[in-house]
C-alpha cells in the first residue's frame, strides 16, 4: 500500500516536458495507423476472397452442368 502511495506521489510530481515533435512525427504516426488498418482489412480480404470466389465458381459450374444435363435428357 505504501509503495502505491509513493508511486502516485512521484508520478504526479513530474514537471512538464516541453519538446517539439514536429509535423513529420505526426505524419508518420498517421501513416502507421492507416497502414495497420489497411493491413488488417487486406489480410481479411485475402483470407475470405478466394474461398468465396471458388464457391461461386463451383455453384455456377454445377448450374451449367445441370442445365446441359436437362437439355440432353429431353
């Protein structure tokens, strides 16, 4: 309990630091955030796109084969 109180006293007595970050750092942070978001969604797209594409192609092929089979039986 005493350690927590000492930690709070020390952490609340920190003087303000005046540092210039600059526009490059802000731009870099924004670019990194957009990059992480884009990587997440592109990864999700890569995982989901091909199985869905293959399922639709197989469905279309089955429909075409069943249509040809029905025409031959008439």
